[in-house]
């Protein structure tokens, strides 16, 4: 979800690979990890600490919007 909001953080859209690396790094380096954002930035490899922190903030905003009902869930057709 954060990729759709990517321009809200650094102005440069995050690639699918960057998002995947970001997600994997978040899973590996939880909130209790010392130097979490440095580790996440290093794992992404193409973003600064500030960029990954902002991308995380955007991700949280997106999740909060979805959970509060501000973003409608897709209506998938079943067969």
C-alpha cells in the first residue's frame, strides 16, 4: 500500500524491489532492534534512513486509513 503513496515521502517512487526489500527488512528488524532504521536502509540499499522512516510513516497512515474505514475495501467478484 505504501507504494501507491510513495510520492508523499521522498518524491521518488519506490520500485517493487525496494518495497519488497523494505517489507522484508521490517519483518527482520522489529521495533526493538537497535539501529532499526539504519538496518532497514542498508537492507533496501537505495534509500536513506530518513527515506525509510518516512516510507514507514506513510505505510502506517495507509493502514490506519484502511482500518478506520476511510478506504473502501475492494469488492472482488467470486465465481
